[in-house]
C-alpha cells in the first residue's frame, strides 16, 4: 500500500529551533531535514516532503505570509494527501482563520502545529506535536486545523489559552474535532473528505482596526480611529454586544462614512445578539454587523478577507454573518 503523501511547510516558530548543546542557546535549525531526523519512525508510515515558506517568529507573521502559504498549498494541492504547517503559536489562530477563508472547498486537511520548546529538547513538546499533526493530516478531515497537544481543533475557532504543553489551545465554544487517546476519536461535527474543487482566494485588506471597550475609555481614542480612515472596525463589546449609550453618536458617524463596524464579544464563550435588548436594535439599524459567536481573531481576519471579496455593504454583511468554514453557528 502506498504511503500517504504529506507536505510539511515551514514558516517558523519555536518548534523550528534547537538547543545548541555546546552553548545552551536556542538557535534556528540549519536545514528542514533536521526535523526529519527527529522522526525516524515516520519514514515507513508516511512520505514526507519539506518546503520552506519563510523563517519568522509568530509575532512577525503578516497577511503577506498568509498569502504565501495559501498559494503554496494551492500549487502543491494535487500532489499530496495532507498538509502540515510548522508555525509559531502566538499568531497561529490568525493564520488558521486566514487559511480557512483563503482555501475554499478543501477536500483534505491543512494542519498547523507549533511548540513552546525546540524540537530537540527531550522534555519539550515539539516532537509530540509534530507527530500528532502528521497523524491528523492522514485522517478523514477536510478543513484547516490546529494541533498542539493531543487534540485537533478547528482552526478558525481556536484560541491560544495557556503556556501548557497539553492545553496550549482550545476551542471554547465547540469540542475538539479529534482526540488522540488510546483510540483516535473523531467527532461528527468535523468536515470530512469528499470531492470538492479548491478555490484559492488569498486576498486580505490589512487596514482594519480593533477597539476593545473598557469603562471610561476616552472619546478621543474613537475620534482618532475615525480620523485614520480605516477600511473596517472591529469592536470588542461587553456581553452579547453591549455598547455604552454615549458611543452611539460615534457609531452613527462611522457608519455614515461607509466604514463597516463588526461587533464581537469580550466573553470567552459569548455570542453577540443584536436583538436581545432594545438599544442593540438601534445598532443593527445603523448597519452594524454581528460577529455572532466567532472569536475576535477570526472576526478580525474574516473582515480583512471579506473586504476584498465585495464592495457593497449588503454583501459584506452577508459574508460576515454567514458560516463559510465552520467559524460560526448560524
């Protein structure tokens, strides 16, 4: 039986570092083949091929890197059964969300993984995470996932929640797609492999700003945001999407200029509901878009993507409030 063909795309992060045994310092690996050297047991199980996209820490990842990753996968798509992306953990949720919108119609898994410690640290998590990720890339999955620890998470629902080997990431609003326990448990809400046609749409408008509300936040900050003329605004509001009454005139000014506002919740497990209270209905009348139960990382990235897909406010609202890749509950 032919071995599954898995493409490993290297972007960067701690997993791609190593501890210099002489100096004790953490430094980049010299070649991607060094990762293969730490996985001898996989040489009989899968056919791994390595590709270098870039070598940056997660804090330096930009939308241009999302485009490079998506285009690389599109180019290699017909030649592999699954994809593993080695990436820093701090911005992994943003990249996973971006790829879930850039790669429409997936029929095979795209798995992001990373680590808190370098791969040659015997007590670290690098080797374990890479093994789980390669295993996940062979499963009956057809979506963008994050594997850091013994679970597979939907990428556009995942958040980094801890500096712990076994619970670095979580999807607070849905269960994991897969649990790696004694037996591999696949959950029924996952998107499975079937014949689909991949559409690569890797375009993003990075001129989007996020504002997190807090009691007493000065009006001058909101005025400064409006003066900068962003192409979109994400507001992290209270509870189910509550704003202070004195912010409504600013919202009215923003929407009159044609700048879309998307409201998301500061709650870890919250959901925006613009119909629950009377004053929230005013927001909807002003054209404010509901982020529903998307994470703020996903809302931010989806708005960046959706702005490049349409030029009409009505279509933008439809895209933002529609479930495209499992990112929200309709």
